[in-house]
C-alpha cells in the first residue's frame, strides 16, 4: 500500500528503503533535463545514446566512480541494466564453472537470493551463516575453502538491518560484494574486491541501472560460453555502451555522483552517516518502548530495524509518523516491525525530527 501524507504537511522525511531519498538538487537538475537537456531543446528521454550528447554523461559517471572509490587501473566501471538481482546470476555466470566451488555468506534475504542463483552454475559452500539467530548478526568466523573461485558477501542487509563492519579482505580467495544498500556510504578498500555491484536506487540514483565494478584480470578464466549481453568483457570493451543503456537512470546516477563529490566525497558522507546512526540508535536504546533487533556491533548505519515492546501500539505509532510526514517507517513485509533507512542524501534534521517524535510518543505512552 502506498503511504500518503497530509497535503498540509510541508516537510516530508523520506526513510524509504528503496527507491529512496535523493538530493534535492539532483531532482531539480534531472527534472529540467526531462524538459530540456543542456539547452538542446531535447529531453534526456529522447536523445540518442551514441551521440555527443549522452556519451559524455556515461564517461563522466564512470570516471566519478573511479575517483570517488579510488580505483586502480585494473578495475573497470560499468553501468548495466537491471538491479542487483541481475547480478545474482551474472556474477557466477562469468566466474563459476560447473565443477567449480564458490563460497557465500548467508546473512539475510538478499544473500539467500544470491546463493540460490549461484547454485544454478556450480557448487556453493556456505562460509558462514546467521540463519539460526534469525539474521540478527554477521558471522564472526568464516570457513572458506582455498579452492573456492570467490567469496561473496552482502555488505549490508537492507531487510535484516545488519552490516559488515570488518570486511573479510584477507579471506584467501577473490572477494565479491553486493553493496546495493551501502555503496559510497563509508570508506572501504574497494580495490580489494574483485567485483562490486549495487543497484543504484538506494544510495546512488534512480531505479533501473546497476553499478558493477570489476577487476578485469579475473575474467576469461572459465571454459563455458556466456551470452553476449551477460559477458562483462563485452561491456568493458564497449564502455558500457554494448546496447542501449538506461539513459535517464545513468544521468541521475551521474548527478548523484557529482553531489557526492561536492559533499567532500565518501569520507565526508561517512562522517555524516555515523552521526545520523549514532543519534538514532542512542535514542532507540534510551526508550524502553522501542527495541532494536540487531546485535550492537553489527547494526547497519543505513537500515535500522526495530520493534515495540508493546505491539498493540505499532499501528498508532505508524499513524503518528504519517501525520508528521515520516515516510517509509514500516518494516519489510517479510519481517514486520519498523525500519528506518538513513542513506547518504537523508539529512541529519530528518533523523532529529524522527527521534524527537519517538521521544514524545514514548513519554505519552508511559
């Protein structure tokens, strides 16, 4: 069901898990481009992708990713169709032969989906799992076979509300990361990943495009045919222009990447994200009416999940949030409870408004 906000409410605080909040200046520039792109008299929706109008957009988007992630020359940047779900099968299709072994960590809904697809292409071992604790933590010990072609982790589980704080860089095999919900939110050694993928619609732009960062040296080791459109090497060769790209989604991603750079880059956003998360979690754990569901050391800075000690008050709390323009607070349908997504573009003021509401609601309900 789509949430509505009272028309009289002038401020909306967007805590949606994705598609999610984007910077106001990105919306403004993108809306102008829909009517008149760069004073050409053409809409961004109708320009040719193999023209001197769009090719600079794709080139700038790719270069901004390289700059913001401090990527070396071995890592290539691609903008591909589909969300991260497409990569659940495209990664093993490019890396995993029928008799090969891949290691996966089982940390929640999205990891489970990735594991399911990988099993279609080769053997899969579970290097670590928190299924038995209902995915309320991240595995602290991993068992990775040295013969594994790669280790796959989901760096942030959007539904469970967990996040890898200690990335297993030294796992002994190539590392693959699904960063869909925490891409560019914190400083990592991105060069230590052989493949990184992320749907853009949470932290980096509009739905419809997928960022893939791949170390080109890991490709071409398999002995199986790969469909042309699914072979990373073909996309690298054509600079993400193998076929018609999702032009508008790439443009919005480029604008968002410009904004990230303008804010001071990933390090500056990490500082802000830490402040937002600290404010929210400090408030959450100071109020007995609310209860966090994730182990403290594994709590996500992007997606905070929680429940109420008095479930009968959940509906009333959601109504209060709606009245105050707090959108996207309801938890994922598969787990219930509540979820607050605090992506890069969410302002600290929005978190402050929510925590003030939580304090007031808890005080009134005793």
